[in-house]
C-alpha cells in the first residue's frame, strides 16, 4: 500500500468517524469536550488528509515510490 493510498484511506475513515460523532452525539454530555465539535474537527482533519492523499497520488510518478 502506497503512502498516498494510506493517507486517502485514513482521511476517509477519520472523516466518516467525525461525521458520525457530529450527527449522533448531540445529546451525549462529556465533562471536558463537546463531541459534536470534536466531530467537526475530525471531519476537517480527515478531509485535509484525504486531499493530501489525492495530491500525492497525482504527483507521484508511475514508477515512483
């Protein structure tokens, strides 16, 4: 598995977990953080990671690493 495909996969999974937190944890109370806000942050990080994976897959030459 190449670095680009790992970044893409991790970004998609992180974004999906963030989306699930954002959608389904509105009524859950945790003392320190708000899970819906954590979900939004995870979606942003996952999106950035997925974009980086796409960029790496486009920029990597065919015979490259």
